[in-house]
C-alpha cells in the first residue's frame, strides 16, 4: 500500500502553481489513483489475452519457452500439448529453482488446496516441502484445475514424481479427491499421512454431537475423556502400547456410547490400513520431515492470502499464474538467499536452530553417537 501524500505536491508549491496558472491534475494524486495505476499495470502484465483460456495458454507457452519452467497441461482427463476450450482444464508448472528444491526433499511433501483463489471454478493445488534452511514450508509446484475429479490431480502427481521423485510420504488432510488421486497415481508405493490436526478436529466435532448426557458438567467431563483417549492412541510411539490403548478404548466406549465407538471404528481404528495414516506408532523410525500436520501448508496459505492476495480473492486463472510465477516464487527465492547470508530478522525456529548447532558443537563424539541413528540411508538425531 502506498500513501498518496507521498506523491501529492506540497501546499506551498500548489499555491504557487495556482498563481502562475500551471496547476494540473497530476498535482493531486489520491489513493484511488495509485490503486488504479497498480490495477492497470497488473491487468496489462498478467492478462496476455482478453480471453482467459487463451491468456492461460500463452502463459504456459511463455513459462515453458522463455523461463525454462516444467509445464503440465491436461484436458478431459488426458495429458495434452495445448488447451482447446474451457472444459476440464488443468495446468501446472514448477520453476527450475522449485524443481531443484523438490528433488532434494521429495521423500516427504505436503499437498493441499487453498480456497477462494481463482474464478471460473478453478482450484489451486500446491506441493509443499519443509525447507531445512528457512525452517518454513516452501511451495515447489502448482496446479490450477476446473476439473473437480481426482483424475487431473492424479496425472499431475504422476508427472511430478517422474520429474523429481520418487515421493515416499505425502501429508494431506482427509480430502477424498486428494486421497484417491494419491492412491491412483502411486498404487500404494507412497505412504499417505493424514494431518493429525484435521483428524483431531473431525473426531472432536463428532464427540460434541454424540457424547452427551443430561448434566452439562458431566457431558464436558466425558467429552474430555474421549478426546484424551484418542489423543493417547494418536501420539503413542510404541506399537504394542498403542494397540493396548485401542483395546481399552473399544471396551470402554462401546458400552458407554456405542454410536461414537462405531464412528471411530469405521473411520479410524477398524483396519490397519486406516490406522497407518494417523497413528504415530506407524511413523516411528521413518523419515517424513516431521510433517505430522499441515502446518507448513497452512503457513504457505497464510502467506499467499495475506501477503500476495490481500483483498483480491478469486482472480482470473491467468492472473493467478502471473502472481505465482512472477511474484511468489521470487519472494521465496529471495527469502532463502537472505537466510543464507543472515540478512533480516531471524525467526524463532532459525534462532532455535542456531542454538542447537552451538550445543552440538560443544558435545564430544561419544554423546553424538548416542543421539544419532541411521534411518533409510540418512542420519537422524533423536529428539
């Protein structure tokens, strides 16, 4: 935001121009003027054609040819070289810098879609990695689609896996479209991790609906007991103890609130395949970049909406491509460079990381060997 007073001529100068007859409209710049100029510049640079789909096609060609981006196009559920009409359009892209970041962190990524970004029924999907340098979630690939089925997402994930994979762990919320797309794209070769925060929110809503008695205080007490029981199962890292907690949960709640017990059984603990997606016991001894929740994804969503979109929600799809490719990617590249040379204010995570590095440097070899373990060909430090 720019203050118009920075551009408006000082009162003394205006009076002088009034006396000399040289006063003009440009001496009175308002906030609306600045906003209109910015809007016109944005429109001129982002809309390569008055037709949104033609503009989108031109953007894909531009990114692919001049900027050396890796570009994805699909229509009606099939990969295509060019888009023909508005129906079932899907486009994706990743810059050379993003691709290099993804190749380093492809083992564990996050996947999600922020809402209300584009017009025309388009959804924006983003692949996120945890950047160990900036300690933040970094977007490394984008896809826009107005096809609400799982097919375009499946095709895009398959193409990204060929470019930068292999993917091993994908953290997502319990979206049916994302869930099916991942299963179809990788046929079981990728482990799906549900965001633990979304899981806990889902069962908390069900607890408030079902776990109720006449007395209000007793209701709150039992609801808290139910949440704690499920929380203990979720975060128990030892498999044998986690299974015992499941047995105890079934015995207790199947008699107290059968409807609630059936809901948890059907959706969370009824099969091992389902339990693998949210119980920490199944993640022990596996490298997945500590993506237990979608925090890194939500951080990216907040940055996108608060820093870049502001009040301008639901942009034309070509404007979204312009914003992501010409503004957002440069922002994250610059942030990485600033972190490398330690310019600007450090985040709490970066400060904590520096303090941990100092602590490690002060340890002798024997202590370090007790804390370090080798997993999947990499050294990990016990927390």
